[in-house]
């Protein structure tokens, strides 16, 4: 696959011929292709071991080596200046810093400048409140539950207002009610600040609820991913989950997954 010179075609995140191989010849991604238009929100579903987390780690620059190309806006992602926000499965919090300091430290690194310190503090306060964890601001990560740590990691990523947002099962440790609340906050934030986003989930309903389009990863190396349009995304958020269209799309997704896996 080659990249077009057309400016419109180059916009967004474009991955071509991505190949990642670990020890003993295990290659979770082989000749993988994906184009995520700028300011789009794609959810990703796939069986365990199919390369979902590896894909996000490659985009985030956390792999020492890989084959193929990862580009943003027509340039190599590493040289594009794009700011990446990443919520990994292990949360990635600094255990020696408080909850608030975890967020403010990420902001200082991602958006440096002494003049921005007050904005950093305001952003940290805003997102701690939005995630319902403002009372945890002075606690340390290891004193928190998994669900609380997960919300801190999400608050940190949102506060950063990145160019590219990568989320690896970010709501998996939350109880059902909190998960629904945070999903709503996530969608509201994304609509207010559209960011090129990849969101990995094992939950088919969550994939349908949140994704403009849904990427169904293959179960076998070398097979292509299916990218499905999701008309449910455009529905009013308040009634989306209870609509007939939502349940029809979930059934459609389950059928595609059964056939592909």
C-alpha cells in the first residue's frame, strides 16, 4: 500500500503494512492497514491476542521497533508534532505522585510553559470533578481501587486535549452505573473537542454506543480488519441505548463477529 499525495487523503491517522513481531516469532500484527480520518472516533473490537493493544502501543510510540508506516497529516507520526493521549490497561499512573499531580505532570510535559500553570490546575480540577473523583485529588494511586485509578487515567488523558487519543479498554474496571456515566462524559467531551480517537473495547454494546465506525479485528494473522459504518452514532445520546436501532446494530455486530472469529 502506498500513500496518496492528495491532501484530503492524507488527513488523519494512516497505518500501512504495519508488522509487529515479538519473541518466538509471535506477530500479533502482520501487514495491517487502517485509516482513521482526522477528528473521527473509531471503536475497535477483536479476540484476545489479535493485536488491539499492540496497535495502540505502536501508535503511542511505545514499541522499540516495527515494520510499516504510521503517519498523521501526511507526515511520519513521530515527526508530525501530534500530541498523543494514551490510557493503557494498566493505567500508567506514577505511584509516587498524587492523583492531582499525575494529571498536572502530564500537562506540564505535553503542554509546557510556566504561563500555563494556572490552566493546568484548572484542567486537573475540571476533569477530576467530571470523573467524580475530586475527593481523591490528594491520594496516591496505590491507595485507590482499580476503577478509581482508571478514572484518574481517563481524566489525565482528557485534560491533555491531545491530537490523537488512544484508549485501551478504559472503562473495564468501572461498575455498571459509573461506566454509563463516564461513557456519557466521554461522548460529550469528544463532541465538544473532536479528537482523532481509537477506543479498544471487548464490549460490543460499548463499541456501538461510542464508535462512529467500528473496526472488527481478524482472529488470524494476515487477514484484514472489517470497518463497519455505525448509523447509531448519530442518534441522540439520551435515548440511544434504549432505541430499536441500537439493538439492531448490536445484533448485526454480533453476527459479523461470529462470522469473522
